[in-house]
């Protein structure tokens, strides 16, 4: 018996491999994310919360219940929220922000562009779009840069609720430079809460919306000047990665910039993009 099978049989309420396979196939179909068997223990832990929330008695009961036709649609959002990963930090992969503020924004300012449209396409709990908003607002105020608007989207409705509130544990704001923290972050009135909140003016500069990157079209309106899609492609297989990046590129104006995660590659894909820096691309 394999170690995976032994682990599955060790507990009467363990997630069974057949149920894991069914869930992973459904998740792949719905949002393109591959869940290899190595993720089985992680998924089991996350689904236990849904077992409790639905009032069912076991993981086996939940898996049987969730795939009944009259339950699946109502549970779909909760199931996908439970299994998706939402790792995020303020100023994550800072070299991207160095390139944005050192090359992209000065060029747009010098070209006389009055407003910049930016899309954070996998925004999680909001650290990336708020990082962008801090930088772009400071650039507009201090260096005569263009005005801006940010669209921030994610598949997970729970993380979007957190993002809209803009309230974070104080330690999560540690990577934010002191000057920007003083300018754009408020401390809780009760110091025991150890929380901080993004100021209202910055929160209002971002529009948050739910979006699935598996959709055939991305309804983002006019072409974007800048798209961030970082550290989400790593969860897709190669054909899905190429489809997603192509659809993103279709939303980018000619000459616009796309930022991918530092561990992600589009080498070998037939896309209208050229490399201008490490994991930074420009629409041809």
C-alpha cells in the first residue's frame, strides 16, 4: 500500500482518493488549477471547514453531498474558495515595482498620458493593488505623474471581501516604506487590536470585482496600460498558461506592459509580447 493510501485509511474521516480525484477534476474544469496528489492533505484540512459549515458529519458525506445537482451550484463558490491558494504580501517581488516606477511611469508621464489604467488580475486580499495605488498616487502627487485607476480581480469572493475592507494585521504592513505607511495607512484607535487600515482615498481608487481567468473573455472595458498577473500561472498547466496570457494580452493596449511572477515563464508561447525586463513584457 502506498504512503498516500495508508494516510487516507488511517482516519475514518480522511479524504478518500476517489473523492480527491473528483474534486481536483472539478477544480481544474472550473478554474484551471491542477491539484496534484501531494496537495491531498492540504485540501482535506480546508474542506473540514466546509463540513462544519454545512452541518454534515464527515468528509465523505460532504463529497457525496456537494456533487448532487441541487447542491453543487450553491456550494460552488465556497468549494473553490476553500481550495484556492491566496499567498500575498505588500511589495512582493519589489524589482517589479522598481521597474514600474523607474521606467514605465516616467515614460507615460513624459509622453503626456493623463490617466493610466492598471489591472491586478489575481489580487488576493489586496496587498498588490494597494501597493500599486500607494506608488501611483505618490508619483502623481510628487512627480507630476498621470492620474490612475486600478481594477483588482480574483476568483475567491472571500479574499475580495478582505481586500475591500483594507484592514490588515500590523505586521503585514512591515514591507511598506515608512513614508508611504505614514501617508496611506491608519492605525487602529484601539492599540490592542494591532491592526492597520488603508486610508479611504486610496481604497476608493481601486475597483474590486470577482473574475475567473478561465472565462473566454475578460470584461475589463477599455484596453489596459499595465497588467499584473503574478504567481497565479504556476498553478496552471502549460496549455492553460498560454490561453490565459493570450487573453490577458488581448486586454492590453499596444505598447502596454504585463508583469508576471519571477518564477513564471512564457518561453515557447506564441504571444504578441516582447521581454523588456525580468518577467516584464510589452505588447507588440
